[in-house]
């Protein structure tokens, strides 16, 4: 197991050991990875396949990837100055003493950026690297797939407590999911607090004019309107001395001019502070998300770990809400006033823009805000489902669907496993109907429940074709010799046979009787780039013979499945 990375600074060193996996021939291994640093700089060396040894690398200078998904890494940290190391979620302790610590880090299916930070007496050093895919082109196919998912159902691409992370930018016209909102408030809270504090010290105010009744002798500013009313006789007899001519006035309307902070802009400012505190407090009480695919125990640990930071945020907002000027501000509101103050005032305009940014969503297409991204196998399943739906919408009309739901934090778009995640399609000319169901579980089978990832159920639910998305591709020497090129794994092909033979439908009127032959075919969807040579692959030709095989399905490689779906849909007339 080679030494892949060494980072050193006076008082501490980090060494990372791990295997360099064999990659498919279509995955490029070119200098596309970089090492970034923040804080006091450390010397960094990485393993070079060309040199077969460690070489020094400068910050932001490209080098060959050294970290990959589904590979376990040994991390050794040594210090003689009491320094501490902070590793991502998923790192497990193997051995710890005062001067040496040994961790095991497995990124599993996560790809993207990852950090380790070392805190010592002379500052905190953070070193950032990237984890690459072992199955697809990370710079192209993976990013295209991730962006496809996030653009349509963005919360499916994002998660909390991931081992790696992507970077995102604000998308103000979206409502944020829980994951997005925490990433946004964490990234911008310092600026949020600073701007809010400056507003509390220099609040916007307006002149307020009031008319109050005072003794005539004390009146200093008497508006013409008060004099006119009294000259006309006044409505209150106590203002006039009876039986006196000319009339003598006891009290008169006196104009008082004062500064007031009770403005629409300040009520809006107050409303944002209260809403932000409420959202933070909701996160404090959150134990896990509503993400069906999330690691619940990991989520519990994650939310427990961020509570001190959230409580500190809440306390700082409480201090802002205790400002003297806010006590004179009326009922808070989140309705943004149409005001030039929010456009031109140097503090209010910046605070307004920042508040709207935090209350918006995120886009993974570009940006600098770190946010967890779901593991690649799951992302691939989502992408396959979404892309199948897109292909079908180009051919059929979409009827009812159930992929939108509301949780206690925000309204989100999600996929609920089973029958709840069903999309109904129909053909306007022929009236043909079919259903796409995500992750349907056939639990009423006489033997063992079967759970393919994507199911297209045609017509009256009596016939169906199984499409099983698998983030796997086989390319070992023996496989290439036998089948002529990379393709789906033999285990997955065997599973397609099992799905076809095992999945039977309950008879609609006869208890304990099942309709055999409900599945007319089954195919593996697997990540292989566009290659016309695959048409000669055994597991592609087998679909014409026995309706069992594999179909390459990737961004830019959708033609194979489109052709197959057209054939499938014509099987039922």
C-alpha cells in the first residue's frame, strides 16, 4: 500500500496510505486534481504514478488523482506540539495516543472535495483535495449527471454529513431545503450578524409629527389647522373660557416633532431577525432529515455536532433583538416593503440582499458554498429515473404524479419509495397508458421480496419491463476476452433473470393465485460512455433473443435506451 500524500509543518505531519485502483479504459487519468490550502502553509507531497514515488506539489498545480471512491485510506497523524487533526464524517479511529493518531477513512460512494484540518499554536491549516470516481469521467459525466438531478429535483442531489462535498452558488428564486439553508446560514452568518449589528447601532428613522393638546401658555408650535378649528368654535367646551369676549383659549393643539424608528423597513428588519432565529431553533431540535436514503444514525450525530454552533447563532440574534431601538418598532413582518431605503441605504440594502440570498436555494452548477452531495451510486439511480421520465414526456403526456411533498421545514421535491412515487402517462392518440414507479417493492410474492430500482409498468399493470440501475461496470481481462468489451456485471445479468422469473402479480380476483409472465423483460442500466461497439456486446444482443441484458445509460449516452423504450412500448397495443 503506497504512501499517497504527506503534509508537514513544524510540530506535526500527516501521512495517508491507500491503494491506487484499476480504472476502466474509458476513465481518463490525466492531471486534473489540485491541492488547496488555507491558513499557515504546509509542505505537501503526493504519489506520482509516473515517478513511482512522492513528488512535491504546489498549491493549485494540477496532478493526477490519488483519492477515489470505495477505497479505504489509512491516515497517520503525528505531533510533538499538541496539535489536533479534524477529519470528515466517516473517519474511524484505529489508534490514539498523545503523539500519534491512526484513522481509517473510506469515502464509499462519495466523490468531490474533502478537507482535513490541523490546529496548532501557530494557526489552523486546512488542506483540500478531491475524491474521483472509479466508474465514470468525474470531470464530465459525473458533473453532468449531478447537475441534471439537482436542476430537476435538487434536494435529491444534496445531503447532510457527507464524506465529501461539492460547491454551490445561490439561486434566490428557490425555496431552500434544510440542507441548503444550513449551508447558506453557516457560510453567511458572520456577515449577517455584522450588518444587523451595524443597523442596530445606526437605525433608519423618520421625523414623526403629532398634535397634542397642551395649555395655551406652554404651546410653542401651533399649526394653522389647530387655530382654525378653535376659531370656528371648537368641539370641546373646556378649551374656551365661558362668558368671555373675545374668547380665551385654555388648551390648544401643539405640534411635536420627534424621531421615530417605527418604519416599514425596521419592521421588515425585525421580522427577518425573528424568522432567522426561529429557523435556527428548528434546526437545533432537528435529529434527522426526512431523506429516505439518508444514514439516520449519521444524521443524528451530525445534528448533535452542529447544535453548539446553532445555539451560539441563536444567542447572537437574541442580543440583536434586545436592541433598544427595536423595542419602539411595531409588529414584525416578512413582507418586503417597496422602499428606496432598501435600494439605496448602504446598510439596509446590503442586509436585504443577504437576507434574500440566505432564504433562497442553491445551485450546484457553480459557486463557492460547501454542501454535501449524495453518493454516486444513489445519484446514478436518481438520474436514471429522472432521465427516463424526460424521455417518456417527449413521447407521452404526463398525468398524475406524486413526487412533491411537504415536510416540516420546507416544501421539497422528493421520491418516496414504492407505489407513492408513481408517474402516470398516456398516449393521446391511442389511449395507451403506463406507469413509471421508482423503487417499487414487490413484497407480496410467495417467496422473497424483490426490489428493482426502476419499473415501467405497461397498460393494465399486467405486464411490465424492469430497468435496474446499477452503478457498476465490469472490465477485467477475462470479461473482456469473453464478451468483447466493458459491460454490465455478470451478477447483475443473473439478477435480471431472477427478476423476470420471480416477479409475479397477484391475481385480481383469485386469492393466493399469481399471474406468471408478468415481466416481459429486464435490463441493467449501467454507466458506459457512448460507444457503438457495444451493439456487438453479448449482453446487448441477448435482449433481442431473450429480453435480458444490459443497456449503457449516461449523459450523452441515451440513444440505446430510447430505442429500447420505443420497442417496449409497442409490445402492448
